[in-house]
């Protein structure tokens, strides 16, 4: 009998609390000044990559540092000539010149002896024509070592997508503000966005390519690799204060 009485009491208490919560919800009133909400709108656009960067390295090992350096320079010059044989409309930059000694096998009690020198030098190639990547690789194959290949989006493309990103971000923030107004029983047309602050992905410097007449080369007999440049995702967010009245 006590067990049934306890259950009945708990049930009545739960119903009472539920009724109180409903009454509290119905009694909620919006301040005459309105309600301020901090919102974040997000936007995403996927675009094809239109910029490529290739990094090649020339390496040489010889008995003397002078000979190894001369060989590496000659190899690099040959590679740069091969790159320019495809096109002159690319940005080249030599970098990462390194040299270090090569020692004989270590023997206990014997001071290691330098038996050779190794020298390496790298060159980066930037182009806004991703269609030239395969010809570049074909022309330079066997001359320089391809260390890396990456694709990205040019600043021109980013700026072209800026208007769409802003539109999508504001639309997303407005939609969230309207949903919040509806949840409070207010009309969405009583929402006002203010104090907008945009935040985007890291910006990249534009590639200032000097345009010249292209040189022709006979690299058609070499096998051409299949290259897929892929896509990049551009993002933008907007922080805003929404005034709901």
C-alpha cells in the first residue's frame, strides 16, 4: 500500500512540474528593447585548382667540394633550360643550396676521413597553367629529381568567389537568426543583423607572372604522365549580432 502511494505521489509531482514549466514558457515575454543574439554564418565554395608548384632538386657527389658544386650547378642549369623549353611563362626561383661531406665507413680508433662532397640545389616552378604540369615533368625527367608537386587556387580565383562567399555567409547567418525568432514566437521579419565581421581562410599572394613568347621543344616523344589538379575548398564566416524584437 505504501509502495502504490509513493508512485502516485511521484506521478502527481511530475505532472505539477510539467505544468509549471509550460506556464513559465507561456509567460515568457521579450524585452521591449529586443533580444541580442551572437551568430556565426558559414559559407563554402569548391573550385578547381588553377595554380601549380613544382619543386626539383639537382644533386652531385664528387671528390672535392668544387667539383661537386660545379656538377650540381651544371645539372641545375640543364634542368632550368628544360623547364624553359616548355614555356617561359612560369615563375622560377632557385633555392636550398646545400653541401656536406661524405665520410668513409667508421672504424674503431680511426678518425673518419672525408672521401667526397655532396652538393644539392633546388628550384621551384610556379605556374597558373595547370595544363603545363605534365609537359614540365616529361621535359625535366632524368635531369632533375621531382621532390614535390602541389596545386592551389590563385588569388584571382579567390577574389572572383568572394562575392558568392559573402552572400552565402550572410544568408546562413540570416537563416539562423530567423530560426531563433521563430523559436521565440516572433516573426522572422523582425530580425536585424548588425556589426558584421568577416573571417576567411588564409590569403595567398598573387602570382605575378611575366608573360613572354613561348619557346618550343621536342618532348612529344617522352611519355606524358596523367595529372589531376583536383579542387580546393574556399571558406568564409561572418560574425554578427542579431537584434530580434
